[in-house]
């Protein structure tokens, strides 16, 4: 349920002069309005709440609406298959957290409750280091456990958990059933996959157009992102091991055919020699054929005057054949076993992540319990707001710490003031139910900026509280949020065991290992191209993940950002090394030997990588340069 980090490719010029931590808080993502997600949001929490009010089960309807809201934050563009995992897995974990929270809230005292919530924070924080879906699960685990422990609901824990699953399941059902743009082209089930694969071919063409210009590096990064997105869209959960329909097998074949094209385009970009427009015409026709579900027709062939151009021509011929045959293909997706996932969760990055989340969540729960039992500002029934708010503030993958705090505070104040105005004029409960439906529709748009998302969620939550029978609570919501901001800021700057920046170094170390495996395979002269493409995909994916973590860390306050200084230079060297490895692979396929330029460039980059590793304190060995391939 993580909002996307706000790291646009182009910064607004007025923000360039601001400190990074402040500029980040002011940036917002741009793009077309996701009308399909807006429609699903409007049909999710509001109608669920309306039905529950009509049947006299308002409290369960509030729980279901909260689950639909949390699932709506995770409802991102992509395939239906990916949505099952992205929305379903966190909902299952959240339902478990709701059960645990309900049990401990009903049967233990304040001290034991705080200890249990702190332990859940440690578990959820370490789990969140694994990846976006695990992070969404960790967030819902903590939010739901706080709600279960503190929300005054008469129904037993199992009924609350079922209501939570029903709310998230309803949004997931809408995602699977309702059409999306482009769904009428070809097979209705695979509209998200088709668009993702078409974007890969567009990205290949864009990279070819940018070859020899200053935009080549950014276009290569965009190609990596497109490949990652398409690979995830096609490799989502399935009932059967292999593609079971001709449409799906065709999409798999079209994705597999894009891999040699991407490899050749990367090698041409590495050579940095401008190409004619004819070179990108073929990939653009392939993109149109995927998007419109038609045949490719004749493809313009590029000149075959260099190894990489010959590789591009061969890849186009292979793609034309794959489009006609449509017999399926290997997705070359990453496969991490349980051992690797546990190593990530309990490694240096996971431990640092888990400690921060546990301390913030536990401290906020302790403060909330102290205020609740001392009746410092009244015995209000929503003390759980404080730890639930801290969850969104402490999650490092949601953005830099100060940016999260500033956006959360501003969004909460704005949302609370807006709700106070709405509550004064709207009829109850029908007006509040309509307001919940409106907020559900706005969530997909508001995820472009954390403050906007916070404002929308604040209005939605306060509406649910009032529909549930509580009085207007805008002031309490502001107070709880500001307390959570203070707690998280303090915990975020506390010294911790080990070296700061563990998550960044863990991602960077994984990228170094992936690059090592890819380079070793290429220079060993193996003829297994499928294995090579899988290793290349893993190297670029790991590098992209490291780049994201480094960019987020660089936008922290200077006291925190200094702990990861120099990691961006190491990532840049690693990126050039993987690009050079790709160029070597293409050249070896054509001639069977490397040129002096290739060997000298590899040696230079490996030396730079070794020096950079020592500067930033990485313990991962830098790959050696094998000598089996003569010049």
C-alpha cells in the first residue's frame, strides 16, 4: 500500500535551488488521470458503507471501507494478474493483523499491548525490506493491528477480519471484472499485459532515437523500467504453471522477442554513434502490432554495417517470426526462494528498517496508551490513530523522512479543515456516505503527492468515524498526527546499532552481485542466450532498485543523507559496467572476440568500482576480469 516515491525524471526549475529535502516535499508526479481506478474507487468504500448502514451493521461496514481504502492506495496501473498479488496479499496480512490486534486489545493490559505492537513493528519492518508487495503487507499488518486493538467495534475479531477481507476483496473483484482502456482490443483478460509489452517496444525505439545524444542514459533507464513492468505484469500469480490460452502465449512470445532487441539497442547506445530514423521504425511497428493485436507486416531493416546493427536486424527478424508463430516464451523473471527472502528481511537493510519501524510504532502506541488512560485530553475512543499514523510516517520506502513528515502534517491539517466544513453542511449519514465515495474516487489521483493523499484519506477516515457514531473529531486528528510526526522525527535521528544506510548498501551490494554474475557469464563465452538474458534482466533490475533507494536517501536531511554519500557514484559506475557487458555480449556473438576498446573499458570500470566500493564501505567483492576471451 505504499505510495510511489515522488522522484520525477525532470525537476521543476524553481525547485532546483531549494535544498533536496525541501524540494522533494514540493514535487508531484504528473500523468493522465487513471479513470478506471477512479471508477473503482467510487464503487468501493462508499457503496460498502451504504449497504452496511442499510442492513444495520455500520461498524462492520466501516472496517470494510477502511480495507477498501487501503487496497485503493495499492491499486496501480498494471495487469489484472499483478493486481491479485498487489491487492490480495496485503489484505490477507492485514486481516491477520486485525485478528491479533483485536485479541490483544481485549485480553491484555496497556504494557503488554505496547510490547506486542512493538514486536509486530519489528516483524513488519524487516518484511517491508523485501519488496513493494511485502511492504504493503507490512503496512496493512500494523495499521490493522492498531485498529483491531483500539477501534470500538461490538463484533468479534473473526467478524472484523472477514469484513476487512470483504472490503479489499470487493475492490479486487472490481479490478478483475471492470474493463480498462484498451480492453476491447483482443482478449479482455490481458489488456494490462498487452499495454506493458507494447511499452517495451516503444522504449526500445526511444533508446535507438536517442543513441549518440545526451538523452541515451535516461532512455536506457526508461527501457529497464518498461521491461521490469512488463515482466511483472506477465509473471503474476496463476493457477497453472504455464500460459493456458493462445492470447497469453502470444504475449509471452512478444515479450521474449523484445529482449534481444533491448540488448542490441543498449549495445548501440554504448557505442554512442547516431543512427538513422530507419533503425527505430521496426520496434515502433512492433509496438503498434502488440497494442492493436494485429500482424506486424513488413519491417524496415537497419543497415548491417556493425555488430550491434547486425544484432538489431537479427532481433527484428526473430521478433517478426515470434509475432507470427506466437508459441510462448520464457519470461526470464527473477525467482527468489524463501532463503533469499529471509536473508533480505533479516540482513543489514532489513534489521535497520525493522528497528526504525518497531521503535516508532511501539513509542507511538505507548504514548497513545498513556494519553488514553490518563484522559489527558478526554477519554476519546480513537487512540489507535497515533500508532496508525506513525506507520505511514516511518516507512522509508514511502519517501525521505522529512518530506513524509511535512506532507503528512500539511495534508492532515488541510483534510481536517475540509471535513469540518463538510460536516457542518452535509446531512447524516447519506451525505457522509457520499463523501466517502468521493474520497475513494480521488485516492488514485491523490497518490501523486503524499500531502494530497493524506488530505483525501483524512477526510475519508473522519467521515467513517462520524458515520460510526462518533462526534466530529478534526481537532483530535490534527493533534494525533502532529504527535506522530514528532515521535517519528526523533526516532528517525536516533543512533542505531551498525552503520546507517543499511538498506541502500544492501540494494547496492545486490546490484554488484548481479552484475558480477552477468559479466562472468558473458566473458565465459557461454552460448546459453536465455540464461544471459535472465542474468541481464536481473542485473538491470537490481541496479534500478539500488538507484531508487539511493535517490530517496539523498533527499533526507544532511544529517542522514551523509551516511550514503558516494553511493550514487558507485551506482553510476555499475550502470556503465552493465552497459559495457551488454555491448561485449553483442560483439562476442558477432565476432567471437573482444576489441581492445571493450577490454580496456571493462578494466577501467572494474578499477573504478573497486575504489568506489572501498569509499562507501561495501563488503561485496568486486568482479574480476576473466581472460578467456582474447582480443
